[in-house]
């Protein structure tokens, strides 16, 4: 099995790597990173047709949440967070909000990241009691500076977005926003590698 080509690094053990190897890897990394918005959008499409017992499928719910936020004048970053807030449903059955928050964290403000990360706990107020759970779990964050911000997201945009008759802009409408918001990380261990 050959490990060396002119386009790839030549080492088989990272301890043997060179600056030249990492220049090649960095070039490949930047090319791959540019495709992240498209990969995120493709993954979001996996929610289509998955109703999970609701009246609309999970993709429609995400589109409605984003549509509501957009129509209410929220900025692009917020709208993209609204669109992607449940993208974790596919792989994070028991922690979907954490999955979405991790994907968004390099690209969004601390406030928007916190909102996405905690939205499931806040939304639980509307249904946890039906599952013999504490609907007031969100109260543990009452003194947090982003409590009201997250409460607004859940009550105005997320919770009412299960309506088959509600306005639902298509995914294509939001694609340019996703591509702009996810174009360059604000914070990341690998932020320097994203520079061309």
C-alpha cells in the first residue's frame, strides 16, 4: 500500500511529519473546509420525511423555525441557527441540541451558540410534564444572561413551528445565508488553517 504521492503528505506516522507535509495537508484542509456549508445542507435534508410523530416532518419544522425568525427581522446568523437547531436529530437522538451547537460553535456568537445548545431544555417546558419529567428544568438558568434570549427563540420561533399550514420558505431560500455564515470560522483550534 503506497502512502506517498506528490499531492499528499509522505509520512506514515505524525512524528515523522515535515513542514512541507503540513503545507500539503493545509491546502487539502482548506479545499475540504470550503465544502462544509454544502455538507451541512445535505445533512439537513436527511430530516425530510421524518415526522417522528409530529404533524410536519423535521425538515419542515426547521424551515418554519427559520422562516418565522427571518420574517421577524432576525439577522442571518440567528436565522441560520434557527434553521440548523435540530440538525442533530439524525445522529444525536438523546442530545440533538448539543450536536447542532457543536456544528455551529466555530461560526456564531457565544449568545447564539448558547441558545442552540440549551433550546431543548427550554422547550421542555411545553411538554416534559407529559413525559413525567420536570418541565421547569430551564429555571436552573434563570440568572444566565442568555436566558431571555433563548426563551424568546423557543416561544416565538421553535415551539410554534409544527403547523402544516404555516409559511415555510424552501431550503433554497436559506442556502445563501448558510454559505455566508459558515464561510469562515470566528473561533476554532484550526482557524489559522482556514486562511487562504
